[in-house]
C-alpha cells in the first residue's frame, strides 16, 4: 500500500489531517484484497474546499496507478458540450441535425435529450460485449450505423433509458463544432486547466502503471476489449487524484461557470433505480443523506465512482479493478469520517414501510416476488434471469440478520427510503427502497455497503 497526505484540511474535518488520514487508511484498507467484496487494487482520492487532501493506493495500487474510469468519462463529454453552450456554439434545445444531420433520428432528438438519456436511442454497449465485437477496433461512425438498425425505444423526451450511444453522438458534436478530435479538445480545455497530467484516452501512457482488471477480486481477469468501442462514454484512463482535480476545477468554476454547473443539476429526470436522478451528464442521488452529484462507472474489470457533495465542497473518487466491487462502501467510510450526521437521517422512520421493505427484500433473496406490487418498469426489469443472478450474488452473504433505517428523500413521484442491511457473514450494505405516491415499488437495490 502507498499513500500521500496532500495537505492539512479545513473544517469540517473532526481532527487534524493526519489523524483523519490514519482513520481512513485503517477502514479502507479492509476493502482491499482478493476476498469476496474486496478489490485487489483500490485507489481513493478526496478533495475538499478546492484542495486535494487525500490520495492513497491500497492493495496492489499506488497513488499514481491508472484505471479505466468507465462512465465517469461522460462527465467530461458533458462538460465539453456545456463549454460550447456557454460560447453559444451549441444549444441544448437544438436538434442533433443542427450539427450532425446524418446521425440516426437526428431531427427528432435534442442535445439535452442526449445528455439526459431521454433520446430513446438504442444502447449499443451490452450487445457489443456479449457478441464479442469489442475485441476488434471500431469507429464512432460504425457504432452509429449499428444504432441506425434499431428503432427508437420511445418518443424522445418522454422517458429515461441509459444510452451510451447518445454520448457517442455528443462526442461527435464536439468534434464537428470545434474541428478538433475529442481527445485534443478535452486535453486543451479540461485536462490542462484542471492540472490533470496522468490522464489519457483509450490506454495508459507508456511506462505508466495500469491496474489489471478482474471480474471478481479472485478472478478471472476481464476479457480484453478495444477501447475504441467506448468513445466519449467510457474511454478515459486516469488516476484517482487526477479525477479529483477535475472535480476541484468543476466546483471552482475553472471549466464552466457556477451557473452552468447549477444547470447540470436542474430538472433532473428520475431514473427509477438506485442511481436516483440524472441531470446533464451527472447522476444525482442522496443514498447516505447527502446530495451527491457525480457519476458511477463500470466496464469489465473496473468499478469506479466520482461523487461531489457541493454543499460541503467535497469530492470523493474511488477506482477499483474488480468489476463487482461496491464503490459505495468507500463513500460511506469517507462520509462518516469527514462529515457530521446528515440532518436527513433525522426524518422519522415509518415502521410500516420498514416492514414492507424487509418482506420485499426477503422475497427477493428467495427469487420470488409479488409482481403486482411493482411499477410496470421495475416488473419488466426483474426478469427471471435477473432474479436468479440476484440470488446467486447475495447467497454467500447468508441470511439477513438486521435491517436499520437510515434516511428518506423525496422524489418527484414518491419517496426513497434507505436502510442498512446486515447479513450473517457480518457485511452491511445500504439498500434503497423507493415507492411511488400510489405505493408501487419503483426501486429496490443495494447502493453500497
């Protein structure tokens, strides 16, 4: 393990920076390793009030170890677009055809809908990995040609459905408007201003240490894929500290104005899953009682998370080389160490809802469910195969031994409740249980542990 205490911190650190770093080191080091639930290589960086205050590698990782940051990449693509919006070179309400008339369904989709995953464009990534196409190089044009063979999933702007395809289009818009490659543009307008010197596209720089990706902490190694398949939606390689520098620049107004950063968070669409809601290139959630603004990422071999807590000037970056690692476990350690108990947690528990959550969870763990209790969207998502895989994944944890209420947050069409669930093996995970105003289950799932 290697660490770097970057600077002493201002409030709200509960003690001096060295004491806090020591507490974090002890807690996070328990999550590094090759046992179930751990990560062979784990890198964590924390920024507070414009400064990098913590940067450490655990397991086989050092602070300068590179990881694929996966969908955190989308934040960079979104910031690129919003820089062009500030310059009046791109309009959020404009149709894609304004810039790229040959893109599938270009006249029906707006730039805003691409950013918020409400375009209806077919998501190409899963199919490309399943059929093995990712083993050979591709181009953004070839990816869009695949999307053209699929109809829109719904009328643009009417629903949310995560689509990597939309971010490929956004990357091409940046290239068309600026006359530069996306990588060159972001190097000049994001990496350089933010002071990111250990960040590249596609592959790590020569002689850089790259974390080897695994599907689980004890293997197997993730199947290799060509990063060209993740253009603009997941192709950046970086360190935890460099991603934290991006957050510092974003929170500090160096990349976009504070007004535009606020715009990224305005009028988010509900995702109806544990990710909360989605703004303009950022996920917005409150799983631990604090308002997170950032993005989770996952590609075979890597699980990543970049979360800012703007109200506290805080940013937490977690990079793992195990695809099944729950990054929220690190966020939980950091928040409990650095910040006071969230006032959201003071909202009184509703015992009836807790009892309903426990019953639903136990049924889910048995692979059974009363489908009449769920929204149509969740019902459709919980296929027999998904239920089977859920049972397989959670069975090693043993029986549920306790369920403890944490907090509640209001959604546009209901409420989300959060619980600490402890299993027989001693592991505790935070679960979300969302209900619509009519009492239908809109989400149930682990947000971390």
